[in-house]
C-alpha cells in the first residue's frame, strides 16, 4: 500500500489531466462557449471574446494570453511602433483605428467567403444526392422488372 501513495499519476489520470491542460491552452475555444460574452467589434457581433479581452492581450482564438513567440511571429512590436498605440488605455491614433477597421473589413470578407463556400458545397451535395437518387430509381427499374411495364 505504501507504493500506491508514492506512485506518480496513473497513466489514465495523467493523460486526462495533460489533455485537459493542452486543450485549454493550445486549442481554439468554440465560438458558442460561455466564456465568450462580448462582441470583438460592433460590426462583428457573432465573434465574441471575454469582457476583459480588450484590456488584456488575449489571443481571440484560444482566449489565452499571447506568448512571446506569438507576439514575435505576428510582429506585435513592429505594429505597435508603426501604429503608435495610445499612451493611456482608450487612446487610439488614427492609424490604429484605421488598422482596426481594415482588420474588421478583412475578417468580414473572409466570413462571407466562408459562408458562400459552405452554401456552394451544400448546394453541390444536394445536387449530387438528387442525381444519385435518380440513378438508383433507374437502376431499380431496370433490374426489378423493367420489361413488364409499357413505356
């Protein structure tokens, strides 16, 4: 019994805790998650972030603070210098506001493109399904007694 108290986590509990930790830190948080309460921008009410996301540097996908590697990869410091972020929270330069508006436009365009593509795929699937159903009916008619009916 003394061995049980000194053993590390069992493989099952270790993998479960590791999966939970990994999923909460690295994976996207679903758009319908209760953690998402406030629209990221008034023009895009369908994408929500936590209420305090505007005051902290949260990644809007994972809802975790940006890591140093992410900030470097996205060129955060370069953008900050170019856009001249406000001295105080709430201060926004014209360039910063323009960049935000541009990002919102790009995001809306991508969302519309994605929706259009989804509708196109759905339409094509429906069309293929109808064609297949017609083919089935023709096949059944041929195989099941095609010579007995007129026409």
